[in-house]
C-alpha cells in the first residue's frame, strides 16, 4: 500500500524538482537485491506506517495521557513507559499482517513472537527496539526506533523459531532507525549505501532528504556517559584522555544526549565517535546486540564507519539469546582506528 505521492517541489526558476518518497526509493533499491520481490517493499511499508503512528503520539505526548511509566517492568528489568508499550503494540500490529514475516522479536517481549512462520511465504524475521531512550520523553528529548530484517535460514525446522533471529549482523538484509526529534527522520540501508528520509507532515510521506550518507573521515565530538568513567576499563579512559587533550591531533568536545539513536545520528552526519563501554556492574555491556547494536553497526559500515565491541567487529558476533547485551563503540574511521590502537596497546 503506497500513499499518494506529494507534488513536485519547485526551485527559484520554477523548474520542478523531483521528490522521492521512501516507498519509491525502496522499490528502486529492491531491484538491486537478488531474489527480492514486492513482499520486501510491503514489509518495509509496515515499518514506515508504524513509525508515522509513533511519531504522531510522540508529538502529542504532553497533550494526552501518554507520558510517564506504567509501573510495569519489562523483560530487561526496566520500568516500562506508556509510550514503550504503545510503540511496541503498533509495530507488532503493523508487521504481523505482513505474510512475508514469520517471526518478530522486540525488546519489550521475552521471547520471539511467531506470526506466519508456518507459511511458505514467510521469508523474513524482524527485530526491533520500539522506542529507544523512552525515559527521555517526559523532558522532551529526542527518542527513536531501531530495526533490522533477517532472512529466514535455510532448512529451519518449525520448532526452531530462535534460529530465525539468532544470526550474526552480517546476515541482516536491511536495517535502520527513526529519530523522533525536531523533525522525524528515517535512515535505512539494504546493503547499498545509507539514505535518510524526513517525514513531511503536510503530505504524510517520508521524503528523501539525505541521499547516500557518508560518515566524515574525522569529526570533532565524542559521545559517552562520563558519569561512569570510574567503572570503565583502563583502555577506554586512556583513549578518552587522549581525545580530550588533543593527542590525536585535535582536542575533542563532548556531546552526550542519552538517547543512543540521537547520539549515533549526530555521529553519522557529523563524524566523531560514540562509546557505550562495559562497566564493573555490566561487564558485557548494556546495549542489546540484535536490535540495537547490529542495526547501528550495519548503518555505520554502509556509511564508511566502523563498529566494534572493543575487541571484535559487531557484525561478526553470533548471538546466543535475543536479549544478549554488548558494548558498542562506533564512529568515523580516524577515531575508530585511534581507539583500536589504544586497545591493542593495553592488550599487549
């Protein structure tokens, strides 16, 4: 189902400037994917529809009874916000009617949910974090949605539901995120570059606004929650000290929002580095590998960046559970190469 296309824009000379909607772009990209069909674009339209519904609720968060927590705790041990539940329900609803989807896995649900996995037409699994940074909603800070699409493994048995989602990030068919901020931006990749679309509320369509995004070779900001520096591994603190004091050729400034999608979006567009290190209380990290770190790493690499867990490439990690956690360090090539050198020095 494709929304009506917006009218073409015009430039100063009154010549029409073509507008490309995300639906049009997906269809174009689909032609480059071997074996892709209309089912794939129909699947992605479920994600775009759900995120439009989420952004509408986010926009009215202060006007309706959607702020605050429910008082319930999710499988992660985190207090559920009302918008967490709404976003999760909307994504499950919009995606569960797509027959090409066999399995859905969400941060908010303890186990993968089976939808059409018994159908021969079910070719994909979708994993997602419905509302990253939702605790920031009450203070009007940007939040986001992350998602990844995985192809059904070959010869999977009906009782092996977990195998649909427990695949390394290299097996992602597509991945992306949405930032609900001063504008709503969808960024996605099907393995052929990274493209960004801004939601035009006047026509209700995501319109191409950032074509073929490339992460700058070097930035000038680093992003990390320095309140936990005393609990970071020594190598991370050494690296941060060198960033701050200009030992990599320039002194870096700190920018930290506290919403991973927003912090990464800035890093993607402006360069620099985002770090979510392990700590003494969380030695394996806090971000979820499948539906947070993997989509972000996929986008970063497609844009020319690098993503690791401090020791290995994020996309090479084989998950053991849908809620497996990981450290994440992602950013521009120069900052990431400096980080990797510091890690190697401390390991030797």
